[in-house]
C-alpha cells in the first residue's frame, strides 16, 4: 500500500498524467471514494494523459463510456449496479486492448481482473487536498507504484 497527498487539483492532474504515461493495454484501475472525492476529476486528467480528445465526464447513466487515445480507454461508473447481477460483458472490457477505470469498483468485485491498481481517494482538507491510497494487486502494479512514487 502506498499513500500520496495531493495538495491541489494541479497535484492530482500531474499524478494522473504520470500514471497515464506508465499504463499499458489491459491495465485496470479501480477508484473508490465518497461522492465528490475526486474520482471523475482524476479520471479526466488520466484520459488527457492518454491522449483522449473528447470531453470525459461521469458515465453514471450509461455505466460505460469508451474513448480513443493512444490506447482505447474505458471509463465505468458502476454505482447504479449496486443491486444488480447483470453481466455487461466484463471480459470484453477488461481483457481487450483498452485501459479501464472503474468508479465504485467494489460493487462488481467478483467481475474485476485479479491483478489491478486500486486507488482510494479521501478528502482531507477544505479545498482540494486529497489523500490517495494506492493498492497494487500483482507484480506489474507493484512495479508501477514504485515508479509513481519516485
């Protein structure tokens, strides 16, 4: 487990851009945090770092939005699936060539790839200060975290 303090939106964007440069096809990032913690803000910056040109916003009502960048990019918000057993083709999403970011990932825990990077985001200040807790699952993500905190 790794912890990073973000003191501003610029810190969050810089971190997301750095992570984007390290990501490869099939990487999965899960995001947890209260409403307004910054999951979508982080995801927008990550998409920017992946070369996505379209406006990225929360896919709350569509569950999944897909974008093109240097690699395909899937943005999932599974909050509305809290009471559902529905399979939305997870294998195609997680095991294709795309990078996937999943907000509220604990709601589909059983469908997620075993190896992934979990990021928990906590508000710790009045403004934009956040605590990011990185939880790597698998050697690839452990190495990725080591590179991120350099």
